[in-house]
C-alpha cells in the first residue's frame, strides 16, 4: 500500500517531442506528489509537485496531470530537449513524512 | 544548487569499517531526511530528524545510526560495513510547516565498500 509504481523504465524521445512518464499509487491518504530530476552524479532536484485537490499543474514545459479516482499521476515534458536527458522519479508522501519514490525513468532525448 | 551540503563526496573503505557522513541542511530548515540510493533498491528512506529529535525511521539497518545536532547539521554513522552497503547516500532538508513537503536534496556521498 506504500508503493509507488512508475513506468516506463526508459524512454527515448526525439527533440521537440512530448515525453510522458506515469505513476500509480495505492495509499489514498497521500497528499503530496512531487517529481524529481536527477542527472548522473548529482542529487535529485525537485522539478514540480502537485497536491490531490488539483487536477493539473504546469510550470514552463513541465506539466503534472493528476487523476485522483484512478490514483494515477503523470509528468508531461513538452518540446523535449537534449538537456532534459536525465532520470525522473515520481514520489508521494503524507504530511511531512518520508518521500516514497517510484523506480525511476531514464529519459533520453535525441537531437 | 539546493543549499544542502554533504561531505565527503566520495568515500572508499573496507568491510568491517565504520564511516560518518555529514549533512548541513538549507538555512532555516529544521527537518533532515536520509535516503539510500542503490541500483537494486532505488531511493529508499532511512531516517528523519526534526529539530534534533528522531521523527521517523524507515528501512534502516541496526548497524546504521544518525543524529542531528543543535546547529541542525546531521550525521549518518555506518558501522560493520558490508559490500552491500555500497551506495549513494543523500540527505534532504525541508522547512516543516510549509504548504508542501518540499524536500531539497544534497549532492550525495558515494560510498564504496571493498
């Protein structure tokens, strides 16, 4: 019930395309859903986050879509760029508790 | 730069040894979290401290311990090291009481146990 399932494991997208990463959770008490971006040799960096009372949040080229009834949320990267090539992690938490991370998606954007 | 600092960046040691990893949270953040990242287990929560007190424990081995000092920096102590302890160790900090549980991660310490 504490798991967060993430797919796909890897994703290859052409420059200018849309990258879509999906996550699903079980615990309906979770109240915070962030996405992190991690480059090799670096720590995860907070990219964008959403709370379950909102169905969509957009920041620049990054959008989170949230479906509370389906217990799913996804990250959309519009106009994907080679600089977006990284590993992306979804996560979920309750209040100020630990983050429970998905297994990560390795995104490669080719020019 | 997240504002969270971790030292050392790399650590190479032998089985059976003990090491200490250090973390300084962002200025003003009272809460510190420790996570372990390995290829087979992904990012796993180890332990959380809030203003000097242990707040939550995850899958932290008994050989591991942590503490948070009055100046809010935290240390993660790993003892009787085994080959399987080789991993990246991250700390994160957050300003508890905010609207979101925003956790900001440090650059990590890469531990290699030989």
